[in-house]
């Protein structure tokens, strides 16, 4: 029936979507038998593997992704399921009833000053009262949507396969499934499946093979939970298209099935059936007509682009497509290698490794920690590549039409945390979608600044979407956070600090920073208590009352104004603005106060309760991610008191943040304690972070925390092994990145560094804190010993040349 076009309406499966959300897919036919030794042996230390199919999306299925596209692989023998996503498939926004960007519909004269006056008079304002005055119900906010499922039904698949193994190779970015049809691994036919998401080709792809010829028979289907999706099949290609009822967004998925041997038949139900083939492979592309352009957020119909992507990928052939994918992934993933003495125990699947870890000390602990670090880098590569939106609360993976928190972009910690590992673990390219997204927020953010504040600049509040929701809603404890734009700008400036790319500073970072700074120049208010400039109303995320000048607000604004000043200086521009920034910084409340019990105050008044263990530790922003609190300072000691009081609990991301805090306080053992807590209490069998539920920020925050334990550079010094825990006495790391465009490796023994390598991307002076005592430094590129200036305390200064690698050895 090849070549015959079939058109069928896919039945609405909104109800089915709910069943999927509950993880309700029956996996009964996929019960696996005992694994053969061959199948159970891990291929390498950066592989997640399991001896059963995934029974649940959230906790067991395994993620692949190319930034724009993501899929969760179940490995079910009789009916393979790849739940897939494309990042732009969002309800809400323009076209959705009542969408308003969160901006006030009518001016509210006096509303803002009324709250400010009330705070000046009473010292505080109740969140309910502030939300009533300044908030409004969310309309047309929308949610990230599952695209649908690719199902591959395998008639006659063994109910009890032998030697079942399901894995995710982080090094190759390939998910594999292997099983044998027979009583013994030796006796039957071995079947293999593999799946990947190619960034260069812009497609998901996979192949089913068997050891014996003519053994591949299966039926491919695409299912969609989106009402009105229609499916057409022709020449082994299934095209499923529709428009979202909510906002009219056009969406389309195309699946091409290719066989070697056997037959391929287009079904009249939107399926493609393969019979008696030697192998079958497929290519799947999906997209929408979303564009990140205010105010319409619509671009071209995705059809021609998807048709070309699928056709081009098929034309390449499976092996070249796969090889190009692996090479593309390796070019990023292989930059970093961490060795903390991990030895992967044979025969222990990843879920069992996690269970052992949770149960207490035992072999494999280092293996799990190293795997978690590698996985964080893998997940960032898989969920954030140029050309798409940034990683959301769930990266790119979502199986629901109503995901938790809409799987949106929360900007009071979560989106920012996603990108903490990007530069430190040498994946600067993965930050491009964030930079682009921040840039796209400026147009709606400018309008929100004008409508809500009557001011210059741009804002975004507590959470946002791909449709530029930069205004407010009315959830009292999480709606008002105009500081978010400034916090996002820190990511632009950090990109410059790591890469020293002055073109990026000039064209992307500085314009956004300057405009965010202008917002605050217009909106700071003099505090009648002491005449200092404060943010008001000001809210320490999700905690307490509204006040004026909370620590986090002041620290964020200080960070923005001072980095904008530094950027303007570096670009030698905007003399007038620089004067204004300097003048404002002189009068700005610092947001760093040590309170009555030695704590760093969360609020300007000394309100902190030593028994409070709230998960947000926002007042330590100046310690991390900002770099205002230096080790050994009075503020660092106060931050430690606050952090100790908050305890080692929290949600996934909260523990992950605490790993970073303790690393910045140079307490490697406490950082490691938090890493243990994160793995023990907030990590699912597929090693996803759980808030609960699944929320990917903890994976990224934990990965960043490990990098911070090994290398820091936020205070102008390259600090090697600043927070090495006793649990990692021997080890090495290669390829981490420090600010000033430096690639760093270090080996250590007995908890002390032995050798380090520094590869300079730029000419310049480097200050390095490494080994106590004299060091010998060799320019490996020029093959000569170089003289360094010893500053004492294990710190030396080196004049580095771009492109040269320096080896530093202990005395
Ligand atoms: C912030 C956090 C919550 C959750 C949500 C998505 O509001 O306070 O714990 O992570 O984002």
C-alpha cells in the first residue's frame, strides 16, 4: 500500500492524556526475565542502565533530547513508547482568551505608592493585601504541552525476554534496549533498539535490529492528546498536524519509517507496518509556528521545515546520521572528565546503585556522584541547544497537558539555576537559548515597566512563558518580583566574564543590562528610616511579609548596577549613565547586615527566626550566585550562621543551592553532605531531581555545586580545589572553565593538589591559588619554564599567552 495517501482523524485522547499523566500505561507485557551477565554489565561509568522496562514516565523512563526536541524512552518490549516534546508547543499567549502579558488593563494611580507608603508607615505589608492592590488573576498564561507519543508495537514479542537491558549512554547520547527472545541468551534471537535526538539534523531517530535476518516486524503510530490532530500516511511517512484549540498554534510531527528487507505498508489508521525486515529505522521531526517575537509570537508554518529535516536525515542514511549525532554530542560532553575514584560495581543497575547510596555507605558511592555530575552536563546539552527556547522547569521533557507549574520559566531561582553549570562545566553554547530568551523578554518587559511602574527599563516578575508574560498574577507569596530581570542579566554578564567576548558584551549583554538598570534608577525609593535607596515593596521569595529593602532585593540591584557600571567602563561608553550609576550605588542600601544572633539578615529589620528552615535562602544571593561575599569576611561568617540555621533539608533545588553555598564558604565536607542529601532524598531512579515532583533545576544546581567544589574564579583568583571533601581524597578533573576564558584541570592526592593545567584563551594576567609553597610553572606550548610572582599563601601570578597551556606542579 506504499504510495497511497490515507487520512484519518485522530480521536481526541484528552482523557488518555490524563491517564498518561498518572503514569497509567500498562507495562504488563514487558516483564523482563533474568538478565544475562553480558546484558547486565555496564558499558562504562557514564551509563545509566536498568534491567527492566520503565513502568513510569517520571521516575523510570530515560531522556534524550537535542534542545528543541525531547523524548522519554520506556523500553517496553511489546510496545515501545517514546513520549516526545518540542519546546515551543505551549498553550496560552496571543490567541488565548484574555491574554494580557500580566499587565494591568487600566492604570492604577496610586496603587504602588499606596503600598510603599503603608510599608513606610507600618514596616511591612501583608502579601494578601499587596496582591489585592497590585496583582490580578492569571489569564491566558498557558502551559507547556506534550506533543504526543511514538508507539512501536511489536506483535509476538516475548512476554518474558532474556537478558533485558535498557540504558542511556551519556557519552554517546544514545538510549538502547536489548533483549533476547528465548529461554537463554544463547538460544534465541537478540533484538536491539537505539534512540537518539540529533542536534545537527534536528530530528529524533532510532533503529530496531535483530541478530537474525527478517526478524523485525512492528507497527509505528503517532498519538496526540491534542484535539483535532489529523494524520496522513504516505510512503512510510506519517504526518500528524493540527492547531491548538486554546491559542491556534499550529503544530506538526512527521515520522518517516525506513526498512532494510521485508515490507513496509501504510495503514489506513495512520500507522506504518513493517514485516519481516532485517531492520527498521525512523526519523521524527516536530515543530510549531511559534516564534519568539513580540507581540504575535507566530512565525512560519512548520510544514516545509519539518519535511526538509526528515527528508535530509533519511537521505543521510542511519549510520552517518548516528555518527554525526555522536560526534556533535561528544564535542561538548567530552570536554570535561571527573575522576573521584569512582569504580562502577559490576552487575548493579543504576536504580539499585541509588538504593545502596540511600541506604548508607558502600561501594559505588563515588560512582553515583560522578554519574550525577556527568548526567547534569548531559541533561543540559539535551535540553538547551542554540535555536530553541531555554530549558524550562522540566528541561524539555513533559508528558502532560497540565504539568506542574505549567513547566514554565520560574525566575525567582529555577530558570537561573538551570544555567549555573553552563559555563563552569564548559558548555557555554548551551546558554545561548537563555541569552536569546532574555533578549526576547525585553520588548514585553518594557511595556510591563511602563504599564505597572510608569518607568523606563524592562521587567519580568516571578515566572514567565515563551509568550512574554512579564507582568503579574495574584498568588500572594509568589507574584511580585521585578528583580527577576536584573537576576537574568547576571547570566549575560557572566557569559562575558567567562568568555571575555566583548562583541557579546556590546551587542547582547550591555543593552539588556543597561535597560534593566534604568528600571531600577527610576524605581528605587528613599527609605525614611535611614535615607538609603531601597527596593519597595520588596519580597524575599516566598517568605514572610512585604517590606522595604529585603536583603535579596538590595543584593540583586547592587549586582546589576555595579556590573552595568563595569560593563560600561569595559566598553568605554555612556559616561553620563556611569556617573548616575556611581551616585546611586553610593546611596544604595547594601542589603548586607549582620543580625542579633550573628546571622545575615534576610530583611532590613532584624526579623530572622533561628528556628526557620524555609527552603529559599535568598538573602545569601551575594554569596552565590553573586560574588560580593568573600571567604573570610564578616558577611561570610554571618552567611554560615544563617545557612546552618536553615539546616540541610529542603526541596531538590534548595539542597542543590546549598551545595553551592557551602562550596563558596569553602566547606567541602558540608557541600558533600548536601550533595548526599540531594541524592538520597531528592533523586528519582532515573536520576532526575524531584522537588517533588520532577523538576530539573536540582540536577543542574547539583552539577554546578560539584564544579564549585573543585574550581572557583568569582573573585578574580583562579581557586583550585576550594572545597574538596574528605570523601574524595584522590582524583582529577579536566576541562572545567574559569572566568577570564581559562580551561582548567587539576589532579590531587591525599586531599591536596599535585598538578594543574591552565589553558589560556586570552593574553592576560592570572592569579592562581593552588599549592602552598613554591610552585614550578611550565609553558607546555612554548616548552619552557616560566617565572611567576609568588604572592604567598599558595597564590601566584602568571602572565599568560592566548592559546598556551601551562602546567603547574607542586614543590
Ligand atoms: C519556586 C519555588 C517552588 C518551586 C517553583 C517551581 O516558586 O519556591 O519551590 O520550585 O518555583
